[in-house]
C-alpha cells in the first residue's frame, strides 16, 4: 500500500452487502449491478463496493 492509498474500511456497508442481506445471491447481485438495475437513493450504482449504509434506500429497478 502506497502513501497516498487509504487503508480499506472493513466497517463500510456496501451495495453488495445490502443485496446479499436481502437474500440475493452474489452472482445475481453482480448481474443486477452490471445491467444498471440497482439504485441507491435514486441513483444508478454499478460498483458493488459502493457504500450503502442504512438508512440508504437500495432498490432494484430497470433503467428507463
């Protein structure tokens, strides 16, 4: 890890964590992210490591 790199924050709840907690398999969750079906507080998210702590609203919704 270089000087400019921040250490990973293991306490951050991610979009993938939230989808898995909802009972969605990891493979299916990644598929939903890749196809832009995941929204966090109304914004499309494709990064499984994006933060999504509660009370953020995570929903599956097809793109318009």
